[in-house]
């Protein structure tokens, strides 16, 4: 019902009649009471708690008093000669704070007061035996071997037992010499694990009536399971101390750790710390140089359960600045405490021999290296890498011989979390298959070199940087796995692959001069990020080599021209990754031969699919662009041509990788095919040829409309080199025109305009024929041939020279980029 009663306002509540409250609360009766006592007293080993209250029950209909009571309860604590006294002492000393005693005394008070409430006579007959209070000593968790002790005070001469939650039921108790005092106990056994169990005591009479009293304020806990043992114990021995570190136990109740030391590996030994330590490290200073110690660590919980100690770890106390050299013929360990190890003569690890190098060890060489025929375990940690380098006093730039793994096919050697620096070859794998992982390979001439078919090393997650030649060089049919590495700032190439079968995956290859340098490689490169290298991302040096499989890599862009423009030679890139670290791919429109018909979208001709056979005339139309990559060769069938109607052709080779347009026959002669390029486009797009060779065409390049530019190219053995007609515009610079013996090197007619400057014209029927009498042709600074001299016979060189501006000219051939 609706009301304005503030139940937290005692003044308002006291002013209201019981009947008014009963109506608001919708009850039959109202109980009002006040606290008379709430005190505690402590005198030495004696303490008592007093709680007193006055309570009145009102009829909610007419405000009549039905029942009233006032009472006081006292709880005291003493020692006694029986088990009961012991329980009470433990109870008060370790468990029962004064606040808990107040709550317990209040509970006892109100239990007694409720008994005075008027009841029907039959209910008294049905009452069970009285329980005054329950005590137990299970406040602190108990482990196996401990005993839970319980005491009850109540009506004498009854049957008594107790329950531990749902864990154990009906544990018998017996009455002591003091009537009404009952005691019992439960021995905790291994495997007894209880958490927050409520103890319940029961008194039962001969009639079967019983009373249960629960101690909900202090639940019981048994913990008999030891925590999990710690792991990854690491020791670092020095001449004056041994430092231990370990990975803590994952158990939530772990309280600390014990450290054991012995001079034998299979026994536990004695504790170094009797009180334990809460930390995961410890330093042992009670040591002697030359002695060997074995350490183990266990974990314990707050109850005292202790785990089994972990595996023993050896520590040999040695002095620093150890010398190394010669053949190691028995299993040996190099310790961090012995650092730095000075290699004064070449170290050889013999067959069937293992050299272990402890984390944090430093190895320095005056020049000689380490040759591994057996097994090398150089297994550092991120915090304590192993360092292989030259001696500090060596002249700048002087290298040492590095680590050489030779004729060791078992693959057991490991170099992990290490640094290899300032070597001629950081790590050489010659018919060997070590694991090289999580290491820094830097400032060597070559970081890692892998040779021969029996070499199958795993090169994983390293940083390979600032090497003077190659980050990694692979040759001679070696089959390494190269994965997850950061390969950058190497002066020649990030990775060089030559006649190999490498698997290169998920590496980051950046800021090298060349990303991938390829020479007849049969390997693969997938899911790498290859970009931001200085010159090109990938280069295959042989035009006739099989295409290198470099699919699904990120090349720094998702634009086809940017990707393919950074690659030289036959490299298969389709599909490409569109973003670094992404799995999203994109397929570029890379054409495969034979060529014929129309090209209606931006497309690419690449060395990986070269040579292309142009079977029938190909037309670039509908605004498409055709990009021809360096190194591509196009072979034309008889009478065919490449034409641009609405679009453009961009054939941009390089001086080392020119694009070649030639005849598809072994008996080529001028005029075998129609034209390498016919430009009929009027859409404003320009076609451009640079570093190309055009040979054996009827007309090498023909432009009837639009703009065409040819630079740094060779036009040879054609009937006509270049034909410009109608309203086309042409530019030609730094080209060689030779042996074009039909209409000659350049023919201009109609309303075409041309700029033909700084070219070499040698042995053509005519250099330029100008049949355009409207526009003057710019033909300055050309070399007109060996027979031109100071006073060339212009009639033999230029037709229509009145409209050709040919002076000045060159008396010597120009030095051209494309030879």
C-alpha cells in the first residue's frame, strides 16, 4: 500500500502506534525492542561478552501487549583440563575475535528469549534437546594428519554427533565427565579437500527428537593437495655466488618456495632456506670455485603442503675469462660465469660430441671461428642471449670466421636467442641442418650462408640486419626453411637464392638494396612482406629461367603497376596480398600467351610468362592500358601487329632488361610482321616505349593519331623504323636507328609533328623522310652516321630537309644507355 514511512528514521517509527505499523507492513503483530547491554571485558587470559535486550510483542489489530521479555546473556572463556578447555583456548586465541563473540552472544540471547514466547503445550512436547553453543578449532585450514576437534554444550545425557557440511556426516561425539559437555574429532586424511563447509552439531534424545546447531560464522577448510611445483629453474654461476630464478607455481594458494642444494643430481639435498621465500629468485653465496652444485625448488601452501621438488639444475662455479681452442672431444658446457670465452685458435666440436653454452655466455674471437661437426647447443633466453663476436681490440672492420656447421645432417644443433656479429660469414651451413631461431645476425659480411643438398636448416624468427653483402645466401640445391624473420638493411640483398629449393614464408624483407635476388631458384616465397627496398623488390637475373614462385606476398602496394614495376625477370606474383599482415588477396590481370583478340581492361605482360607469341593482331580498346614489364619478349606471327584504338601501351624496359619486339621465326627478315605498335588512339592517352628493341617489322612503330614517345631504344632491321602520319605527334630521343632499309629510319607525312633529337642514325636507307610541308621537324643534335663527316650528303640522309631543322649535329656517335 502507498505510505510515507521512512524505515530508517527511528524517531518516526517510535512515534507510530503498533497498529499503524502493522497496517502499513500488512502483518498481524509488531515486535519492538531496545538494547540494554552490548559490552566486552578483557582481563589477562579471561574475557567475557555481555549482550542484553528488552523485547515486546504487540497485537497489530488493537495495540495490546501479547508478550514481553528482557534478558542478558554472557559468554566467557577459560582454560580447562579436558579437551573442552583446549578447544575453548584455541577458539579464543586464534579464531574468535571479540566481534564474533558479540554476534554469538547476541545469537544465544535471542534464542533464549524466543523460548519464552507463549506456545501451545503440544509444541513443548515436540521440542528437541537444548544446545547452548558449539565450538571447533577448524578456523585455520587443516592438512592431512591434522585433527578437527569439536565441542558442544547442551542438555546432558543425549546422543551427540556432528556434520562437516556435505563432506562427512554423523561423526560421533561422547559426553565428558562434565554433564552436558560433548566432544569429538575427525582425523584429516590425504584427499580430504573441503572449502567453506559449515559445521553442524546435533543432539538427539531417546525419543528421537533432535536439535541441530550450525556454526555459520566460521566455515571449515581442509587442504591436503600440495601446490603445483615451480618450473623453468635457471641458475647463473659466478665465482662468488649462484643466482637462481624460476617460474612460480600457477596454484592460487601457493605461499612460498623451498630451495634445495646437493652435490648429486638424483637426491633432493638440504634446504637453503628453512623459512622459505615468497619470491621466485634466490642467491646462494655459500659456494666454492671449482665445485659443482645441483639445485631443486619446491612450492608450499599456507597449510604446509609441499610439492615435490622440480628437476635438478646443475651449476659449476668457475672463474671468468676462460680460454678456448682446439678440438672438443667430450661433452662440454661453457658457463656464463666463465665469460668471456676467448677463442685464440679455431674450436672444433668433434663428431658425437656436444657443446652446451649457457644463457648469457659471451664468446669472443681474435679471428678463428668455431667448426661444428658434432652438436652445438647455444640456447640463450630473451633476457640472457648468448653473444658470439670478435675481440674488442681488433681493428675496426676486421672479421672473425663465425660459426661453421659442416657435414652434420642430424639437425640437433641449435642457435637460439643468440647474437652473431662481426664475422665473415655469421653462420655457415654446409651439408648441415641446425635450427637458427630468435637470434640477431648483424654486421657480418654475409649473415647466413647455406650450401649443398643435405642442408635443410630451419631459420626462424631472427633479426638479420646490417650485413655488408647478403642477409641470407642459399645455393647448391640447399633446402632451408626461412620463416618469420625480419631481414633489413643488408647492403646487397635481403635474401639471395641460387639453384636452391628454399621455402621462404612470412618474413619481413625491407630496406635492403634488393629484396630477393634470384638465380635459377626452384624455391618458393609466400606470405612475405617485401617492400621499401632501395632498388627493386625481387629480381631474377636470367630471362630464360623458369618463373620463380612468389605468389601471395605483399609488395608494398595493391596497385599492379607499382607491384610489377618493382620486379625484374621471370617472377610469378599472382595473386598478391593487398595489405601487410593480411590474408586478403587480389589477382592482377597478368596475361598469358598466346596473344590475340582484344584487351579491354588494364593488363600486364610480365617476364614470368615470356616469351609471348602474338598469334593474331591484338587491339587495346575501351580505355584499357597495357603495361609491358622489363625483360618481356613478344614474338609476332607473320603479318600481325599490336594496335591501340582507345587506350595506351606503356612498354618500359631497362638498360639491363630491355623489352624485345621481334619475329616469330628463325629466318627473320625486314617486314616479317606488320608493326610492333600501331597507335590509332584519339582519346588523349599517350603510348610510350623506353628501353625496347624493335626488329624485323614492316613498320616498327606506326602512329596515325594520338601521341607516341620512343626513348633509349633500338630500331633495327625494319623496312621502316617509325612512321608518323595524319595528325599524330611523335617524339624520339636517345635511340639507335640502324639497317632500316626500306623507307628508312623515320618517315613523316600528312599533318604529323615530330621531335627527333639526340639519336644515332647508322646505315639506314634514309635517316628522315619528311613529307609534311606544314610543320617543321626538330631534328637537332643527331649523329647522322659514319659517312656524314663535316659535310654530309644530305640528299642521301634527309628527304624534305627544307622543313627539317637538323643543325647542329654530332660528329661522333652519342653514348646511349641501351647498347
